[in-house]
């Protein structure tokens, strides 16, 4: 499985930790930056990562910032992206099971490194439940296609 990963300066260290962890587990990681803790504008990194998922160049994506909110907003501007801000294991599991989130966002200033790894694992191990949730995703997709 191929995973896109990106961050702003606040998420840089956590991004590298998650990237290393996932690589050891056998995932193929494409790092969209940033590559230091020097201040940057998160859309410059998050949007290309999200586009790579939208265009099927990567299967999933993980974006990281200080709170994770701006990164999720930026990722969700890309057609076909369903990015959920995840703050614990349950929110990550439900993001996949109920929303079929293909990108997650983590707040490096909000969540410990250890908890962040657990969040990523929970999300990756979960599967979309379909059923009533699929009906809702189709409604979102219909609106998105009409809008664009």
C-alpha cells in the first residue's frame, strides 16, 4: 500500500516519526514535505499530497499540522478527498468505518507521538462498513460533482 504524507512546520517531526514507523511496517511512503521545522504555508504541501490520493497515485494520505484543522480543510478542497481530523483511536476507526476517509489529519501539538501512532494504526486496520454509510458518501459525492 502506498501512502502520501505531508505536514507543515509544526507537524514536521511527527511526520518523520510516522513515516519511519510505516516504512518499517512495509508501507511505501511518498513524502510531500515539508522537510524542516522552518515556517511554511501548509497548503503548499497538503494539497499535492491530497491530489496524489485523488489521482490514485497513492492509496491513502496522512497530513499533519499544529492542530490538524487547516490541513484537513486544505485536503478536503481536493475532489474525491474525505479527510478526517483524528484525535484518538476511536475517531480514526470511525473515520474509516463510517466516512471511508482516504486521508486523515493529525494535530502534532494536540496529540502525543505514541497516541498518533495508535491513531494511524487504528485507521489503517479499519474497513469501510458500507450500508447506510455508503448512501451518505454517495450524497456527498453527488454534491461535490455538481459543485465542480
